[in-house]
């Protein structure tokens, strides 16, 4: 028979073990509860996810549906969510099953296929409207459709070449019956272009001018359009540049051409009357000929592209210059200094003499002016 103190000791140890067991069990439950309460839900919004249609593509043509939808993904697993969010690693697809859908227009339910069980998906758009037709292929002539700007800017169309002239269009049976013409729509051109060369996708148009659905990608054609651009003649103005040497009062300029032809759009031509021609006069002390390129830009074409300019320095002390235009030369004069006039004396005889001298000087100046007019020189002061 056990002694009383031995029985009490055993009961105490047993009670202590139960107490420890209850303590640890309570703490473990609390930790699990805390872990559950702090679990985070991750989510991601995906835009423009393609809709995959399931049907017999050899027999049917489908059109009129929204090709993409937005999808909201959520998960407790950040890694799985990232895999499905990334286009390169995702497994899911948004599909519409049309295998049992009758011909005509129907509303089809969308569903998510192949998504990880650790991720939940919600579609922003639940259904799409689809038109299902029997598939047909027919041949059509192609015509080029020019931009409206061609006529508005005054271009004249010389010739249009389309290659190939016929294309095969694949579409639905009813859609093919509605095709009125097949066009190759050209995009806008550069303002100074005299030829259009573009490769474009064709479009099928109905009698109302609306674009119809055809197989994607659509057939391509090459279009070449020859154009004659509007043109006009504009004058040339001299703009001296550089630093002239000392002693030169001004320069005269002889141009091989007074006007040049420019070609471009009507709006560009209407805004231009002259072209400024920069001429470098640095260190020119004697008559010099220069080939000057006519300034231009992408808005217009100029012809000829360059002209010859003869630069003649006029040294200080030369008579007052003048303005005139003759033949192939432009004469434009500017007076930079006034020639001093002698003061008359108090006696009548010298006054008469002075008057005679002045008259003679005026006659000489007019004679000199007539000679220079005949030569057709252009005079610009030296700066």
C-alpha cells in the first residue's frame, strides 16, 4: 500500500502536467488566431485581356464583338498572383464558347479558363455580343482613296497605280453580299511631295460608306500616285552678311535670275512672295562672283536651286546710288552717306559760276545714273 505523501506527490505532478498542457494549447490557439487575422489579400487589375473565341474557324466567320476585357485578380499568395498577372507567365485565358451558337447575332457568356486555384478572377464584362456567319472568300477590285488634303491644297493627280489590282477578301456570307467596293486608304503626305508611295491594308466598304468586318490581317496593296504640285514665281531679295573691309561704302549686286519658281501646297504658296538670299560680303574688295544656293525647307521645292550673284564693292566717295531693275539684273540702291555741296560766295559772279557748276554736277550725276541703270546694278550699303 502506498504512503499518503507519495499519493499527494503524484497527484501534484499530474495536475502540473495538465496545467502546462492547457497553457500551451491556449497560446497555440491564440497565435493561430493572430496569424489568421493578419493574413493579407493581394489583388491586381489587368486591362485589355484578349478574348479567345472557341469555334470552327474553317467553316465560320465571327465579328462584331469586344476583343478585350478587364480582369480583377485577387489571392492570398503574392507569388501566384504575380505569375498570373505577368503576361509572359500567366496560365489563364478569357474564353467564349461558340461551338453550339447558331448563325446570326448572339450574346455569349465569358469565362476564365486555366486559372490557378490559389487565385480568384472577376470579369469586368460578363458577356459579349457576337455575329456568327458562314465563311466565304471572294475577289474584288481595289481602288485608291486619296486624302482630302490633296484637292484642298491644289494638287493635280497625274496617275494612280495599285498593285495588285485585285485582292481576295475573306469574311462572312452576309457581309460579303454587302460589300460595295474595296479601297486602299492613303494617309496624309508631306507638303512638298510630288509622288505618293504607300503600302496599306485594304478596307471593305458598304453602300453607305461604312467599313465592314473582314479577316484580320487584311490584304495589302502598294499604291503609287503621281502629283503635280501648285507653283508660282517669287522674287529674290539680297540680305548681305559678314563684315565688309574698311573703305567700302556699299555693294552692288547683279543676279543671274531675278525670280525663281517654287512648288508646294496652296497654303504655303499663298504665304510667300519673296525669298531672302543671304550673300556673304566679308573681305570682298573687288568684283566677285558667287554661286548662292536658294534657301528652302520641307514645305516647298525651289527651281533653280542656285543662282550666280556678282558682288561689286563701291568705295567711299562714290556718287549717291539709285534704284532700278533691268533685264536679268536687280538694282536696289541705298545711300549711306550724303555728298557735301560747296557753299556759294557772296559775289554775283561766283554765284553764277557756282550755279553753273552745280548744274553741271547734276547733269553729270544724271548721266552717271543712266549709265548704271543700263548696266543693271544693285546697291546695298556696307554695314
